[in-house]
């Protein structure tokens, strides 16, 4: 089990991850309380706010607009307060104070639990290699952004650097906090579940499937089709506590300790034949429930703590 981190710790974790990704070559911290100076670094570009840009792309009052080696800072220097970081690596923010560089694909994220619009993101780009577009079918390594769209973790890290921490979840809809998904050392045996398991000792999936619904609380994933093509297995329908499956199928919803449960969890189900749904709910590590057409629990249980 992982422990929810504080906002400050989560930002520090994300910043450390970005520094590590830059090979430790970000050179300057940003001092937002005194005179600024032009910064330098690698990997992250910022859109100038007031004064000099530091190595992470943010700007400090009183200096000149800075730049980052290999990725110029976008935007002119403004007045008063640190500016936003509009671009990092291969992802960007495309609304509010940042320019829309998405060619018409800028989508607003949602901030939970308020469900209010947040920072925008480009739905397509070099980092958006996910074949299945919508949660809960987020492939291993991707996260659920804005409550509905699968995308790269880097997008959530860029949101965090701009102070937005509650718009991303793991594929099972537990809150994204930057923690890596562990690889299970043993692969469980789940009799009755007609679906291949994946992750760690369970191995990977076939060429037409993706390993979905893995998270720190659900390290074992499911190999499922991400798209529906003629002549090939159909990807499962989505379901939840308010929308049931076709007759003969149950709604499997991965659960988590109450501290990790959100309203999104209740919409994060997938339809499986009853035998598979019940087996996954009872035996897949991390917990889950299988709901019948009336919402009755057929397998597993809702968390109580």
C-alpha cells in the first residue's frame, strides 16, 4: 500500500523526477522573493512571466526572460509573480496564460472532486502513444487525465509544476501522486477468470491487447483489446454503479482503501461474463466488486476503511 503524500511533497517528487529526466543538468533554482536573473538548464521550457526564467522554466521577479538549452522559453516576460510553465519535454499546456499550440485539439482537464475545468492539454502529440483513448482502458505507463482521457504521466507532472494536483488518476482511478507502479514478483492464479493477467511476473500482452488498470494499489493488470476491429475481439464495454452491462455480464470495478476512492471510481467498471467478473472481484490483488444488473454485489466487496 502507498501513502498519500502532501501537496508540497508531491510537487517536490514531480520536480525531482523532471530533474532526473534531465540528467541532473538543471542548474538554477528559482528565487521568487528577490531580484531574478536569466536561468539556464535543459529539458524544460517555460513561458516567461515576470523576470528571469530559471532552469525549470518558471520566472522570478525583476530579471530578464530566460531560456533553456535546446528548448527556448515561450512567451514574453510579464509583470509581477512567477510565470507559468507551459511546456516540458513533449507535453504542454494550451489554455489560460499559455498559447494554444494544439491545432484544435486543446482539451480542458477536470479538477476533482469539484469537477471544474482546469488546465488544458493537447490530446495528440509525440508523448500520446496510447491506443485506447478513454479511461478505464489506459495502457500500462499511461494515466487517466481530466477524468476521462488516457495520456502520459508527464502531462500530470507538468500540471503539478503549475500547482494543479487533482486532475490525474492511475488507470484504476486512484489518485495519481507520482509513485511508480510496482511489478508483482508472483502472478496470482485466478480460476474462472477468462482474461490474461499482466505486469511483472505475469508478463506482457499480445499485439492486439494492452495491459490496463495497473496502479500502486492494483499492481496486476488485465490484457484487454484497446480498440474494436472487425474480426477481432471487442474491447469490454464500460460500466459503473449507474450504468449496467448487457444480460449475462457483470460490472467489475476495481476498488481501493477509502482514502483513495473518488466519485470516478464508481464509473470505472468494465463488463465481463459473470464468471470472470466474480473471479476478478474475489481474487485479483487490490480488491474489487462485481455488480449485477440491479447493482447487487455478486463478488468482492466495497471497502469499509
